[in-house]
């Protein structure tokens, strides 16, 4: 099948040809016709399946047909809501590319940068708005965004919205947009809260499900190294001594872990940069640009920061830490082996992560081959003993007295950013104080 057979209008066909799009991917082939018919859509697809074009192309076509050339300020007729800045920028780039021969105007707004240029674009008039939740709510509250004329609403990466704690912001936004509209929802997984949202905001949707989790990884060469936690860094440096490993995306569990890996690689003479939520938007974009043009050989990322990274020729993905959610493993390694190219996924597994490995193998339906011939074989083969508190030690009792002393402090919510780590339990004095029960702990996400 060709895009022409999907009844795409000539201006968009011309743009797609210039982008070297020859034939639609399965999700594009199945999603574009019902969207052009005005149907609501539920898209279940993994990363790298071409879903951005699956909703961008028909939106451009539908809004182009609705344009009459009459004077007056442009109104926001389509809103595309996405969880991360990187993904928002990528979607905006695609809209500009596919719609270059239409008269439609698109814009992107996200947090972490000055909102002034975004205000100017909105005041000039926008047909299609790509946004992250926090910045969108801020600009709505300030009167810069008017969604009363919305015709098409896209909720992209819904499961990641849930993971990042944005689901309540999403619900606030949904409550502000017209009830009569076309809605497209995309999610790689379907946790219960997202399934409930589907029932709430979609009306008789067409469901498009592409590539089951178990088969997305068939074309990728996978292997696992059993290595103790303290030797993972040495093992990584050892692997990267192989110069044929040209471009490597390394996944860590935490932001601090990512920075630590970059420091150690840099000391070893290997060019590396990190991308995670504690980095500024400019720093993240700079790291991504350097990685794409080959200036940086290794990009170290957390799962949330990596969402939206689109790299066509990525030779290797290395899981420095195994994820505790099997589907996350599939998302990670799916970033290599794209566009018919071969790809390699390597995982490091310590004793604590063995249960995660079993879960991953169960989901992908295969056993990942183990590499035994390497200089840092696993020596710790049993889990360490439980902490003393779990062996019968009595917990420290909270102090009594002034009832206000132990009142937990609440953290102020952030916008399009991760929560900051909680402050220390108390300042050091002449003697250490026992931990106080009831202390609120704010846990940051990577």
C-alpha cells in the first residue's frame, strides 16, 4: 500500500515524498483511514512504529480541508498533549515537515524555558498546538491558551503520563476542552487507570494494536552479562574498548547513576553525556545533538528522559541497570534495529536484578543468551542478608512533646519536571538524633 492509496491530499503527499516516506507503516496504514473519517481512535503501539505520522498526517489533512481562507485570528483547532519536552519537539518538527505545503501553523510549548517566546507565538495564532501538561496549564491559567474551538485532541504516550505523575494535569485539561471533538489516544501499555480514561474520553473508538510486545525484539541481537554491581562500570568500559560499537545508548535507573556513569566513562577517555530530568532543556538538546552527529559516542539516559529520542542509526543499547517493568525493557531495546537495520542490546544483571530478568524473558517469550566469557564474572551469587531492622530490631519510637515538631512539610508541586529529592532528616549536632517517624519523604523519579 502507498500513502496515495490512503487518499492523502497532494500537498501532504509531496511533503512525505521529500521526507523519503514511501509506504505507510502498519499503524499508519490502519490508523489514518478511520481518523480521516472522524472516528475516535485508541492506538496501542510500541515506540518506533511510526505513530507520530499516524496522527499528524490525518490531522493536517482534516484541518486543511476545514480552512476557508477567511480573515481573522487563527484558533487552536488541534491539541497534541505529550509527556516530555523531547517528544513535543519531535512531534512539532514532524508537523512542520509534513505540513510544509499547507497553510496551517503549528507551535510547541513546554516547561523549563522562558514562556515569553511561546506567548508571542500563541498571540500570533496557532492551528495545531503541541504541549506538555504543566506549561499548558500555566498558559491556560494566564489566558494565553483558548481551547474552546478545539476539534481534534491527541493524548500521546498516555501510560508515560501516568508514570510521570501528570495524569491529574491531563484530567484538568480534558475538563477544559469541548465535549464534542475527535479524540485520539495512544499508549504502549494499558494500565487500569489508562483503561478507565479510555472509557471516559473516547466515544466508540476504533482500536489499532500493532506488534505485540513479544515480537518487537525478534530482529535485535540480545545478550546478558551476569556481573556484580560494583563491577558494572568496569564491564562497560571493557565493552566500549571495541571501536566497532559506534553509537551507544546506555540506560540507568536513576539520574545520579547516569551522571556517575558519564564521569567514569570520561575518565576512561570515552566521550559521553547524560540526559535526564535534572538537566536543563538546552543541556538535553545539546547532548542529543552531539550524540546524533557523532561528537558524543555514548548517551546515558533514564527511561523518562529517553522517551521521545528518535535516532535512526543506533547500533547498541546497553542496560546498565535492568528495569523492573518488562515492557520498559522492550521500549529501551526497541530504539536500536530500526528501519531494517541490525541492532544489538546488551544487559548487565546483578544478583538483585535476577527476578527482573525472569520477568523480561517471560514477556518476550525467549531466554536471553548469557555471555560467560568476560573479565568480571558474577561473584555474589546469593542475595545479601536483610537489614538489621528486618531481623527483629525495634524501630525508633517517635518523640512526644511539642505536637508541632514532627509535622511533615509538604513539597510544592513542579511543572514538567521531576520532584526534587527530600531534604535531610535533620541538621547534624553534637550527637546524632534518632529518626523521627512521620517524616514525609519526597521521592524523585528518573
